[in-house]
């Protein structure tokens, strides 16, 4: 049975690109699951105390830091923990006098799965602290010390600030000043130390920053897959997919460090950068509804002085590309619009998809309609490629009778058939790859949209038809067990995408009758079925886009091939091209040389085999 090499190569390339993309985007999750199995016993031992406390294996290196002697900072009388709030139109930040630190952040514009407002850094695991000298051979963590809080001050313009102060009788003091601007997710944290030479060793603040990323989305598996550790170093932006036991160290300096969930992130920024960072991560069991836990040891070195002022910032808010870009710190890189080997697609998203989609959302109230319009725009943009692909297919079909003659003539010599096929294509002016090259050029667009719909927070919680949330899968049918390759639910938009893909395959095959190549004969039917497993857990916005795109493709195929392509003209052009003198390109010359060399090798091998048969007396 003979194979059309060029067609097979095109189909295989398409399949490999799809499979490779989904492999790389999910490899972090598979590693995570494997490591979870290896530590199942240790997780079981600590589950009872995990829900609202720090993981002891994770913070064992820093446990000694939170146990110390307050020394001369020991308060007089009984002091209890009190809470003070700063808020604006977007956030409500609650601070504690114990450690003078934020203890919860409420996002006013975003609701959780239980319809309450999204709460970040709200568990007792979350903490930010550093060691100070409290006396002779005595140290303590600021998280164990009680500061005195001032009353919040609201300034003209809506900004507000809060000051915590800690002092001893010798004149040494610490001051934490938190300030929050109006309509901003980022708030400032200024640490002022009087007597810094006596409070810190080697002019260095050793800070411990703990972040627990609690589950915010319905599907914790997809949320874990999208959760990353992002940071800006002197070498630029870097990121790591969260995995259990992840440990990374940077000694060249870090500008900011963030724990990015699917749609929210918690980031700490140092105005002058951290001179050193050591980070440890833990990924608890899904049943605990905790996506990840991170402990970072961060070091800040300051000039020798008795009085120092160190400036930090916290961003605790949405992964909104436009908002993060306004800070001009490259924090927008945390929004996954294309990463890894597919990082190049982020430019498609940033320069085309984001602004066009934003325009549609601005003028059309339905998010589903905006996605459909985006689909029409992209298909219009790629229509020249589609038309070129259909014309190339029509030319190839016109040559089918002559190709059949060549197949019959060289049915026992595939190499000779390939050489004659190339000569026929060249004489007719037909590019054998003309049909698959346009399709390959569209693959980056799909990858770009895959990243876009997985990371676009404007889709979060938005209903469309039967889908309750366009940022998550739409489950019209669920069952209480997991089916490999599909999961525990069935998405209707995915089903529609698969069925329309199947219709495209059936229509395309009807245009190429008498297909003898088994790969090309069955692959168009197999690939849509593969999509069921790939797409079933993806956001309904993406599967809705794919469905609309397929419907447009069906319409374009019918219109172009029925009313636009002039098949008689194509035949006339082919005959005209055959009469023209041909000049071989360098690529064609090299191709023919390779084929000639392969033919010589095959002929030599046949002679060797014939000689062996003759020598052994075989007929």
C-alpha cells in the first residue's frame, strides 16, 4: 500500500503540534500529581493541622525565627491582637497589630465560588516577618511582637495610610507605614528603623514571606495547572509551574516575586530589590482546597546607618493584563498569554487579540457574542490563507487522473513514483505543500487563543447560554467517577466543537473521493474524536470559539469551492503551465539529488540481496 509522503507529513505535523502544545502546558500538572503520590503518607500525617496552620515540613527552616525573646520590646501589661482596615473602591485590606502586617485582602469586584467576595492571604499560614535583635544575644520575629497602631488617616483624593510603631526604652524603634491609593490594588509598605545598627546584623534584613494560595475556582485541577511562581530578576522575567518540593534560589537579585493563581496573584516588590531569594513550595492534596503554599526567604542589604527607610509594595489582586502593565514593572508577564516553547504567540495576543476583543466587549453586552465576533475577525484575517489552501487542493485534485496513471506505472517502485510525482507537480505549477502550509500557519493563532481564553479574567463568572462561567468548562452531564481521557463530566460546547470538526472532515473527504491512503482516509475522523479528550476540561469560551470557527469554515468551504473557484480555469492554468519552460529552484535540485541518491542506494541494496539469494541457492 502506497503513501503520499507530503500529505502524511502535513497531517503528522499538525497532530504533533497540537499534542506537543497540550503536553508542554500540562507537564507541570503531571509532575505535580506524581510527586503528590510519593508524599501521600507524609501529607496524611499533617492534614489535620493544615487547614488553618503552616505546614511544618515546609517551614521547618524558619520555625526558629518565629520563636524568640522580645527582650527590651516586651510590652507592659496584657496586649491583645487588634485589627485595622484600609479600603478603597477595589480592595479591603485588614492589618493586625501583631507583626504589623496584612492578614487578609478582600477583592470587591470578584466573587468566589460561594458567591462571597474573593479573599486572598486570609489564612493563618500567610505571613510576612523578619528577625530583629531584641537584646543581648536575643532575637525575635516581628510576627511575634505587638505594635501600636495609629488611627487610619484618609487623605484628600481618597488615599489612606496606617502607621504601626514598636519602641523600647533605649530609643530603638521600628515603624511600619502602610498606604493605599484610591482605585488601586497595590499598597505601599515602608519599614523605618531607628537604631538599625543595633536591630539588624550586617546591615541586612532577613525576611520570611509566606503565601497560601487558596482555591478560588470551581476546578482545582485546572487552577493548579495555571498556578505559577513568577519573579523579575536582573536577567528578566522567569516563572516556574508550582510543584511539590519546588526549591529555587537566586543570588543575583530579585526585583519582585509573585505567586500567580489562575486569575489572581500575590506579589511582593522591593524598591531596591532583594539581594537574595530562596523559595520553597508545597502542593497539598486537592481535598484541602489549597492550591499551593510558598515560603520565601528574602534578603535586603542596606547602607550602614543608624536610621534606615526601606520601601516595599504588595500587589494582591487580579491577573488583569491592562492593570499590571500600568505599573511598568513587567508584572504583566505573569499573565500567561504564551510561555515556554510557545512564548512567541504572546505577541499575537498582545498586539491583536487583546485589543480587538476589548473593542468588541466595549460595544457589545454579550461576552459570547464578543467571542463570536472575534472569531469572525480572525477568520477574515486568515481568509487569504484559507482560499490559497482550497485552490491548492483543487489543483491537486485536477491532477489525480495523471497521478493514478503514475501509481499504476510505478506501483512496485515508490522512489520512482515520488520523483515522477514531483516532476508532474513542477510542470503543472502546483505546490504539493500548498494545502497544508496555510493550515500550519494558523496553528499559532489557535495556540494564542488557547492561552488567551485560559488567562482572561474578564471571562471569569460570565454566563453564556447554558454555561455558568465562560472561564471554566460547561458540564451538562456529570458522573461520580473519572473516565481516562474525558474526566467526570461532558461539556456541551466541546461536543459541538467535536461534531462540527467531524462535519468538516466528512465534507473535505467528499471532495477527495477514492482515497487509498489509510492515514489520510481515517485521520480526519480520528482527530475530531481526539478533541473530545483534549477540549472537555477547557474553558467554554475556547470551545465556543472553536465551534463558531468550525461553522465559519464549513460555510467558507462550500462557498469558495462551489461559487468562487473556477475549476475549468484551474485545468486551463495547469495545461498552460505544462507548456512553459521550467527552471529548477535550488530546493528542487537538492530534492531531486536526494531522491536520485536514495534510488541508487535502493538499487545497490537490491543487487546485494539478489547476490546473497543466488549465493545461498534461494530462488
